[in-house]
C-alpha cells in the first residue's frame, strides 16, 4: 500500500498542474514555483510572506512588551516592520535594479500594517498580539488521508491563523496577485481548512483570502465553501495519489519504527561522504584541519563525528558554523558541539523521517513516556517516578512542535492507564492544543481555559497532596509507587500549556503561581502528583529561577535565541534546532538530542 508524504504547496501544484502531478508520481521532485497572475513587475510573493511571517512572529513573541503591545497606528507599525525586517531586503531589490518590485512590495507591506490595525481593533479585550494570532498553535504535521488504496500524509503551516469575533478562528492565505480562476486561488486555503477540521475536531472556523495588489482586497469564505472546493478539486487528486504505486526509494517513504530501532539507513552513502568531504575542505580553507571519524543517521538529521587536529580548538570549529552553512547550502547554521573524544556536527536531512508515536515500543513503567528518537535511533524515555524527571519544563517557539510533544506525553500516559488509575488536569489558555481531549474520561474536570481557574487547580492539588501524605504515612508507605496507584489514589498529572499568560497577569498572580509550583514540585512526586509546564516564551521573566529549579526534566524545542536556550538548558544550542519536533533535553544524563514522535488526531480521539 503506497504511503507518501507531501506538503500543502506540493498538493496544490498537483491539483493545478497535470504535468507536475505526473512527474511527482514518477518519483521526481518538481519545483513549486508561483507566478504572478497578471502583467507588471514581479510581485516578490515569497519575500512578502517571509517578512509578514517574521513580523507576526516578532509581535507574538514580544507578548505584552510595551513596544509591540502599544502599536496601534499604521505608520508606527510600518516603521517597526521597516526598521527591523524590511529595509535590508528592499535595499537589495533596489541595488539589483528592481525598483518597481521594491515599490510594489513596500506598498503591499504598508497595506499589511493597516490590516494589523483592523485586526487589533476587532479583538475584544486586546492585551497583546497573542490575542490576535494563533499561528504558533497550527503547525499542521502529517495529517493522514487514507483509503483502501493507500495513505497520504499532508503537512504545512498556514500563512496565519487568527482569532475571529464571530467564527472563533479564521485561517488566512496571503496573495500578491489574483489568478484567472478564484477556485484555484482558494485551493491552498481549502486544503488548510480540511487539515484544521482533521486536527482540531469541533473547532469553529472560517477562511479568508487577503490579496495585496498592493492595495488590500479581502475575500472571506465560509467553512462550507472551502469544503466544497476541497471535495471537488483536492479529494480526487488524493485518491489518485493513493492508488498509484510509489517508485520512490525507501528514504522518501515514512519509515516503520515498530521494532524500536534506528531509522532505515540512508540510501547511497555517497551523499554523506560528499558532505563529509565538504566539512573537511571548509575547515581546511580556514587552516583548521579535521578528520571525519564517522556519521550516524537520525530521523531528522545526520550527525558527523569530527576529530580536530592537534592545536585546533573546539571553539574555533563552532565559530565556523555559518561558513559550513554556506558551503553545504543549509537554511541555517548547523549545531556544533563537543562530545566524548570528538566534535559533533548535525546536518539536516533533505527529507526528515516521521516518527510515529503509535510505532514506538511501550515502556512498562507506569509513568514513563517517550521524549523522542535519539541520534543513535534508540527511544529516549522519561519517567515521572524518577526524582530527576518527576516534573517537566517544556519550551519551544512558533512551529517548534511543542504542542505535539505535549500531546504525545498525554497520549502515552492515558494509553497505559484506565481513568480510575490516572487523572489529568489540563490547563490550556489558548483553547487549542487539547481540544480533541475535551471529552476524555481521564480528565479531572473540564479543560481549564481561564487563568483564575488555573490557580484554583494548583491550590486543589496542594490540598490533595497534603491529604495523600497523611494517608501514606498512616499506611506505612514512603511514596505512591510503593503502594501502587489504585482507584482510591490515582496518579495525577497537571499539564499547563503556556503558563506565561499567568506570569504576565500581574505580580500577585506570579508570586502565587510560583509558590504553588514550588510546593507541588517539592513534595508531589511521593504523592503521585506531577507537573508539566510549557511555554513558548522562555525568557527570564517567564522561566524564573524558582520555577526552573523545581522542574528537573527540561525539554527544549527550537527557541528564538541562545539566551532562551541558556535559560532552559543552561547551555546554548536550542536556537539551532530544526523545528517540527527537533529537541534537546536534560534528564540527568547530559544534553541529548532527539526527534519527538507524532500522534495523529485519530489516535488521540481513540484514546479519549
């Protein structure tokens, strides 16, 4: 049975271009170029998307900082966008003699800034740009479309996902030109709408096309309209893909990790040899002699073990990360770190392998869960019963895979225990990550979406913890593990996705939260009560010393900068991760890199 992976952009091309689809089905990787739909200067659509995405991420990541939150005037918003992101790119276009394109792009970006003001105005109770944009919650990874003939896994990230006052959520597609057929313009939006339906069941949403031509023209679409386009145009193409035999090599097919071993060996070791030779040559150009000891393949990367010649400092090799990026044509500098007897250099694979949660071996320990598949192909596990891992801090920025990691953690625990032996309290202020578990039998109560209720949840946990201690003492047990979780005293896990909202609510709330976290963390393990706190803003104001010191297990997905990585892990490095589940963790054994597994929406619904 064919089992393929495709991006949203590729699926759109497959729907629009028969020649493209035929080439892709034969195993080729044709380009996904987008052309302007009318005469005039090149519209620089890719650059517009990049700048809009960077600026949106900056607005959201800035949280409640005054600079971002105070922006309410189109000119001020444009000034920030221009100074921080757009100016060098516009200067490059002008220097290349593309003045009309630069003018068109700048006008489109100005219209985008005016749109931001409209979005802010329509958002009731605006506190920060996190109230407007939800894009970080919607990295749509490997959504499964299956029939009797095969399986297709579709991945992508919408241009934006925003709060909507009537529809709840709206998925957005930016365009800088219109095609001759509106239905074709709607294709990508229709695909994202179906992915949303599959991954966020019960979510109310609509869609909107925003044409920046360069003036803004908005075309709103209902969920039913988008569904009709998908069924008419996209669904037949998916059926055709699934029914066509796949001629591709094994490395382009989603691997089977059911045996719990390493991912399949890369076909053609010559590719690795070429990359190794380029590493060696690039360093030699700077009079840094190294030898390649070997390499090993992980789901998302290939790790090279490099031995520096006598007198060559490890810091000197690490400082040439950007030179390796250029020589190897990478999208970002590789992660370079010292290891036992060598220096490791991690290079991303052209086609990362998907690690399925359902294919990983189950750890028999009651409170164990998989962190991910490590560089050596072995599963890294954490055990909440272990003092070095009894409470967890999880951090990761937009698109890093933080929400997927939390889902895997929860799925692993509820798959092992009946509701009588495990109770979950889930705090989800964004109302998005755990929507599919709102009816799960393991929940202690409804999903908690209000900050005040989060404090009450922790207070209840402290009261329950004290009562459990008294009972364990009477029964002669040192901890719940000795007694064994039973119906009258089940394990209890509190998962808090985005505790930054509470920290930023005010000084009193922060102090109250820190005190409750410290109490549960210091005594909770013995009583079978465990905390998992997650944030996409791991700066010093959010991850305070008191919180960090009480959460021994650290899991850090991609973050914005080395400072954020240092705050979480006490080491830089997480800023160089690849996103989509690529992570570094500290579980009492030094820093380890792994690829987080992916749990499908169908699997989550089955567990609930």
